[in-house]
C-alpha cells in the first residue's frame, strides 16, 4: 500500500485523548501494561516497535489502527526520545528541551498536532533563521547574498541525479564561499544553523543542505511551537496506546526472523514474538543488535556513514525583565546560543535556554554537576545582562542519558548521497522508521513522515 492510500484509509480515525503519562513535571515516566491490561488477541497480528520516541510511538499508533496488537520496547526510563519539555507551573515557566520547532510546510506533524487536538503557536525566535531579505540584519547576511542563495535554492529543484551527486562531494560552507558569500556571512549562517543541526555547515554536504532549503518540509524553516510543549504529543500518543504493552528500561539484544515470525530478546532475558517489527532506532543503535539472519552489508555501510549533530539544551533561571521578551544571542562561551521563548517568561523568573553544540555539548553531557554549573555561570557572567537567581538557577538535561546516544539530529556529510535509500525496503519482516530516514530529516515532521512510510509498507 502506498503512502497516499494508507493515509486515506486512516483519515476517518480519531485519536483518543486518554493519558498514560499523568505527571506534568520534567522527566515523566509511563506505566508498563500488566497481564490484566494487555489487549485481546487480534488473530495473530502482533507487531513489535523498537524505540519509544516520536517515530516509534506514531508507528505503534498506526499499527494499532490497522488491527495489530502492539508491543513498544524503549531502552530508556521514559518515552519521547529526543522530545522533552520542562514545566514548572509554580514559576509559570514552560520550555522545550528537545524537539521544539515546526515549519509552515511540515504537513505531517501539523496534521498529527491537529488530530491530537493540540494547538500550534508562532515562535518568537524563529525569524532569526529565515533566509529572507527582511531578516538580513538578524542574519548578518547582505540582501544581495540572500538573493544569490534564493537563486541557488530554486535552481536546485531542477537538478538531475548526477548534478546532485556532484554537489554532494563538497560541504555547504565551501559551496557558499564559491557562490560569493563572505566569511562573516558564512560564519553567521553557521552560528544559526548549529542551533538546529548541531554541527557547522562545513560538516554537511551542500546537496543535503540545498535539498532541505528547497523543500517545504525543511527543518531549516522553523516557525511554530506546540502550545503547552512538544511533549504533549508524546503524552497523547501514549494515551492512544492504552491496553497495548509498553516496556521501559529494557534494551534489545537480539532479533531473529523466521518465515512468518520475528523474535526479540531483551537484556532482562525476556523474549517477545510477533509477525513484524518496526525499528525506529537510530542507525548506530541498529548495529548494537545481533541479527539472525545478519544485516545486509548495504544497511551496515549506510549506518556507519550516517552521523549526528551534537546538541545540549539547558536552562538558566534569571530575574525577569522586559528586555528578555526578544532575547537571542550567539556567544563564544560554552553556552554558545542563548534565547528566551515566550512560554519561558514567568512573572518574576525567566528561563533562558542555552544550546551548545559539538565539543561544547559534550562538556555539558559528560561533565559533573559542579563542572556544568561553573561552565554556565561563567558563560552568563561573560554575557553580563542576565541576573541569575540564587536558588537552583540551572536545569540541565542530558539526551545522552535519556536516549543512550550522543547525537541529536541526523547529518549527511559530503559523499553520503543516497545512503539512506537502502532503508526504504524492509529487511524481511523488519520495517525501518526514524527521523534519519525521512526524505527531509532533522525534525519532528521527519519522525512522523518516516512512521507513515514504514507502516504503509507492512
């Protein structure tokens, strides 16, 4: 069944709004279904979903709607993967510390948000990323250079495969330099897109960046946020899976496939059988599993070639003042990029979000609490215009601890043209999903789109 027919088949389905995740504070957990709450047999249609992030949960939801009994396996202690929201009702603060922004053209995630009866609100900081002449001052890129980029992006839409392969051999920074952008303009683009990609544009294929910039679904065109935080999507999807089994804190060690059956073995020693698997794990995590029969060589090669940008998002609680309503600052400190979203402004306290990338992100991911506090304190002191509160001024969130992976957004370096295409076909009874496998990667929309693609092929 192709994607279009699959979506038409599901168009009349309304997602339930019951919640499995009742807590409102940061770091929620969910319940594991017991024998009493497991679903009734569905005539042998049993599916196993590996990974409890957005793509995994949405895959599970779609499978349930098509008649499968579903088991979701998540190695971490909570659902959501790279989506996390910090909420402190007492202070009046709410801020996403994971996936945060949604683009105007990202129809799949926008459709899901609508189905879940959630709302989108315009983000007060995303104009900083817009490649438009009206944003030239914010970007520190001349209107003439933006016009050049517009022409290049439009031309990209008509390029053939061989031309795209040629573009794939060089990084975007080099390509922008060839097109006449100054070093300051390239540095400015790097500063801004690191916030979304977790890496410099000189680490990414020019074909990959141009392909994203020319697409409506691009992660590089953010505009909206989910009202109440992106983790509300996770809560609602988890709620729609009531009576399905969700296993937390247990990792997959082995996957075996027979003619009409799959078997998954877990660290706990438990074995789960089903008729198919949707694997939404990052490519590197797929290699950690023992597969019988073994993974095809082209999948192994692709997984080894894929990279991820490192991002660490943390909060500093400061004294509120009017000037913070539009605060956005790129720095040379460990905190790197600092900004304030509207939902993070309380009556007396404001949460300033920092996004550190690359090696700076590693410092926050692996540092001790004392080291992280010293790094953040010195960063804010250097900025100078933020007044830290005396009590518990920081909220540190580790994606490496949550997901087991240092990466955040999938990246495709020069020479990686077409490497994700091999994941489109199933590996016997295993179907692959995940934001790294969508046509346009790096967003919540890509996670949803990949789930649709995977389940429509089952």
